[in-house]
C-alpha cells in the first residue's frame, strides 16, 4: 500500500512552486520522530511498502530506506545503533535467500576509514558464526586502518573476504599468500569466470617469486584458452623475467591483432587499441610512483591557508553517491562537523510529487529504469501478461514528477521541520543544506554558524561570529550565490 504524507501535498508544494529560496522553512509542527527511524531494522522489505523516494534510493533493495541515518550512527560508534544493526543483520540473513544481504554489507563496510568502527567489526567477527560471520569478514576486509594480513590468514576466513583484503592492499609489500594461492587453485577450474578473475586481480598484485612460479605452473597445466589468457594477464606485475616475458608476448600478440582489425575497420582514432598508450609498455614502475615535492608545492590545498584560530573547517563530498542524491548524506557530514550541537537530529530527503505517484497498480512485478536507476512496479494483467503500457505510463509519471522540487525534513527536539530544495541530480544543493543547518543552529540557540569557503569543491567553515567576521574580511568566504529555484 502506498503511504500518503501527513500534510496535504499541495500545501507543501505551493511555497516551492511560488519560488521559495533553497533551504527556506516551509512548515514547522510538534511531532515525534517516526517509528521507522527508531524501530528494529528490517529483515525483509516488501517493495510495495516503500514510497517512490524510498524505492528509488533502495537501488533494488541493495540499500535500506534509512541507510544514511543508520550508517552515520554506526560510524560514530553509537552502542544502541550497533545493537540495532546486529539484530537486523541476524534476522535478515536468516531469511530465505537473504534479499537484504547487500544492504547490510554496505552498512557494515560504510565506515572503512574509521579505526573505532573497524576494531568493533574485528571484535564482532571473533564472536560470530555462519552467514553473519561471513558478512562481517567481508566488511572487515574493506577497513583501511586494520592492515593485518595475519588476521586474514587464519582458518575460517571466507575466500571472498581474503580476496577483497589483498586486492585492497595492492602493492603494500612484496609478499606471497599461500592461502590466496589456494583460493586461485580452487577457482581455476570453476565455471564462474568472474570469481577467478577477482582472485587473480588480488593474487597478481603480489610481485613475488613464489607467486610467479605458481602462475606459470597453472598456465602450463591449463588447456582452456580463456583461463590461459587470464593467467597471462595476471603476470603483468611480476618482476620474474620469464613471467614478465610471457605477459609481454601475449599482450603484443593481442595488440597486433587488435591493430590489424582496427585498420581493416577504417582506423577511427577513437577506437584505436593504442589510444591510451601502449598497454604492453611500462612494466610495474608506475605502481610505485608518488607525487614529487615540486608537484605538490605547485598545487597547494587552499584549505591549508585557513587559520585554525577562525574555527573548524573541512572539505565535504559535493556529489551524492548515486544519481538521485540523498541530501541527508551532506546534512550528516555537517552534523558531524558541528558535534555535539545536532547529534539528535533525524533527517530525510523526500520528493513529494514523486511520492504521489502510485507505483503498484497490479500483481505483476515489472523492473524498469528511471533516469538510469532501477525500480520495481506492480502492474495489472493484459492479455495474460504484465501490462507494459501501464508500466510505461507509470515511468513517465515518475520521470515528470522528479522535475518537481524536493523537501528536506528534520525531526529534532520534538519538532518536525520541512525545508525547500531543488536538486534533481547527483550534485548536492549545498545552499539548501547550509541554510537548513544554520536555521537549526539558530533555533537551538547556538552562536556557531557554517559558511562556504572560497576553495575548490565544497569546503566549509564552522565558526563563532568573530571568527566568521574575520574570515569574511580576509576574503576566505565564498560569495553567496543567491540562486533561484528553477521555473
């Protein structure tokens, strides 16, 4: 069943359509935080229960409707959120086919640069078992702060997690992993080519004599042309002369055949096999290159010139993480920068016009694409098959609705606020997010404010009035855009 919004759609959209500025307050009411933001995480989701906004952002149920909210609290180390995640994960993986596994893995792996989160994952995986342990190992493999090969060489580590760990490390050192070699051996005869390819990508990065000899033995024993070619490509990064020569011979033959076919086809420059340079040239030296000091000095980071005495500053992500960017991601970045002022705020980013479109109008599921992102529809029968004409009509309605303004919702301190914003693509509406943040700071009685810095990308300063005034006087703040909503 499609969920209707609590306020009439027209009453919310009218100020937007009349030209409210980005971040302008549309409504304020006394209201508790919705149960969906506080209750147990789902083990299974009925797509028909989602609003259109949620359906688009779930990316085919690869994400939970409140993914950003849960992720931020996990990254902060919130004990209640960790317990909520663990409970939801166990129930989700117990479901037949575990349809939300990818969503929970993305959550667990979403704080891969935060040591506290990675240490929590390491602790959890030591006490987990079965499917839960496998998922936690896969998340732990993405953690940058815990670069511990010994942990992954232990018995019981899933093959996929081991492969991900070594692929992430790259050329951290010249080592050989007998455990990863065993994974390659198990997969060399498997029918799933992508599983072997992933293992070889990780294994090939180990520039080690033992690795080279192992690859050459597998190559000599393989009668399958596709497998032999995969092994030849995997020798690209080996310093061993015989393995390196085998790669270059193979690459040269492939390149020559590609050039002949290219010339025979008319020689379109954009299709040339050499358009990015000689793929057989360069050896492995480029893997170890680092920017020279003179290059770094020629392009200094503008943020380095911001005095710390003015306040806190940071560069934030300017693009959302998929086409219909969820602005709660940017609002949560700002909330982290402003801790603890906005710690208890709950955010949502909705498309009222799209949510008014009924996605489910019949029992037949049809997978369609809206501006490149997939969503499931429900359509009636037509001549014994799903009504594709109805699916097309729903698609057109959603596409048209996505050109309408959006609303940033905030539940905070017993109130529910709605603010205007107009982004319809992957780039954040930074003006709206900053305006909302400053409104909440003022509403809380905080004297701090946030402003955009005149730096490359989206950089902001959080400061008290005196620091903000000095930054403005020094020309460090960006000019206000005074952007108008689209007509």
